[in-house]
C-alpha cells in the first residue's frame, strides 16, 4: 500500500520520475514502447524522490517503519516463511503509515472512494459515517487509545461522548456499534458543546448530572431536541433522564 501512495504522490507532480533512468532513455527514442515494458523505481528510490519532489521530509520514525515493512515484505515474498505475521502487526503498520505519512486527511481521502450502499433510512454523509464507524471500531480494537486517537486526529486527553447525530443514525440503521467519538469543544471541563470526530458536527449539551445511579457523567443531550432516539439522554451511558 505504501508504495502505491508514494507512486501516486510522485506521479501527480513529476510522472517521469516514476521511471528508472534506463526506462527514461527508452521513452526518449522513437521506438514504440509499452508502458508495461518500462521499469518503475523501487521503493527505496521512490521514497527519496517523494521527499524531494513533494518537499515533505519524513521523520526518523516513519523511515524506520518503512524499512521494517520492506524487510518484512521481502521475507514474505522471497523468504522461507519462518516468521509469523499477526493481524495486530498489520493493523498497527497500517495505522502508523496513515498517522505518520499520509496524515489525518486519509479519512476524507478514503471517503472520496468509499463505496456506499444505502442503509435503511440513511443516505449520503450519514450513511458514509455509519460505514466509517465500522472501520474506526476495527482500528480501535487493535490499537492503544493513544494511537487510535492520533490516527483519527482526536485530542489525546479528555473524555469521549456519544455524538447525538451519529448515535441517532446508529439506532435508525439498526447497528449495535456506539458512535462515541465526540469530545467537549473546546476540550475543557465546563464546555457546553461537543464536537464529533466521525461526522465533524457540533452539538450543544447541558451540563447536569446523569440521573442513572451508576453513571457519574454530566453531559446530557437536551430534551427539546427533534431527534427521537437520543433526545434527553446521557451522552456517556445513553440512559434516559427523568424530567
Ligand atoms: Zn457525529
Ligand atoms: Zn449517564
């Protein structure tokens, strides 16, 4: 995957730079050459060219991960399969690549190419968010909270709350996955608004204690909301509040 990313970024600016010097010579002649017959630069050279052409400097940690991936890839392609590869290694490697190299714009880039199937009652962005929610939960199952929050650009510190917009869609579409990617905005104890890192919407909240005995939260979605499923609930335990 990472190689395709570098190829794409280089080819947007200087497509000839994807080719080795030998292949560049070929296309300068009058001979008719098929693209398939040309040689593309290998990963190591591509990474150097990517940095020079895009003016992006990859830090030591990113380069270390790329080197590790190269070695692993070689072992699995050409080696004797003496090492095992665990799913969490793959998920962590993808997350590191997205966080350190692609950056948090990966989410909006991914949205652009996501194939969506309309769910019951949901269309467009709402439906996209519900699909994205499944991917986020998948990453979350494998990553530490810190790594996960960095991956989606959420603040590292601060409690997480249900987003009333997304949670309404979760219930509406019959999903079982809670959409708890909202933080207080600003991320301070007294705030009366939350921001969701899935739908990027904002919601006003009331700061009063949850009426459920077992819950110590104090972020409540107001009663007079037009949303039918999440109206008057606690955004931590989703418990309905008395009037
Ligand atoms: Zn949301
Ligand atoms: Zn509660």
